[in-house]
C-alpha cells in the first residue's frame, strides 16, 4: 500500500489526543474582539473535541 498524504490544512487545525479523539480550537477569535465579552473570549480560548459526526473525516485527513 502507498503511504497516505497528510492534509496540511487539517494538520494545522487539528491534533490527535492520546485516546484517539481529535482536538480543535474555536472560531470567532481572530479579530473584532473588542465587541465580545470577556466571558465569551475566555470560553472561545479553550480547545474542544471535534464532533463525532465529523471525526472520521478529520481522522482520514490526519492519518499519522
């Protein structure tokens, strides 16, 4: 079997955890931050897991 290529765009956005789940960051944290509350910015700063429905697609993009 040939090697699988990593999708470089996905590799920059997602990381695999030790348990095999996929971690992602939140959107809406790049600009226009002055109009957002401290609470919302703090919550968006935390990483979260990719949804189960999308996990298989993301894992296929980052095989290693």
